[in-house]
């Protein structure tokens, strides 16, 4: 699987966390039930990348495949402020299934980003 990153804008520039590292760091965090109504990303552009970028139908279908294939037994990972760091396809699957909650783990203190101020196209993506 291709490396994935969680991105967030900051005063220092774009911050990027390697999702594999975020998953490893979140092991052992207590699980909690989070209402889907608390997941702000459901009502925000999420997979569009650059501002103003739009998804093609083919890209929407690929995300739908990922939603259908994901496993809700794995908790999503939330940052300290409740933002999704990993698991948006699981959140969407739960919404499609008309669930009201999803299982999550939440960082008390967010880990330091792996990269700050680096363009996403410049990040390392090892060959699968």
C-alpha cells in the first residue's frame, strides 16, 4: 500500500503526518464512541487536495470502493481537537450504514508532524 499522509495547515506551513506512524503511536489509546455529528470533516471538502480542486467521478468511485472495503472494527484516529487523522473512509461507511456513532481513539497531545512546509508532491512515497 502506498504511504499515506494526514495534512493540516499551520502557521509554519503545511504539516504532514505519516499515517503508519500515527497508527503505531495510537496503539494503546483508550477507545471511545464518537457521534458522527461530531465529525466536522463530513461537512467539509476532504479528499480534494488543493483548494478549488474537484474530484472526478472515477475518483469518487475509488473512494466508494475504499468505503465498502474498510473494516469498522478498527477505530478511527482523532487528533486532540477531534479532527480525523486516519479513518475517513470508515466514517463515511458508518454514515452510509446509518450509524450514529463510530469507535475512535484520540490523542491527548498530538504527535509532532513528520514534515512541515513540504509540498505533498515532494513527500517520500516508496514504491509499493
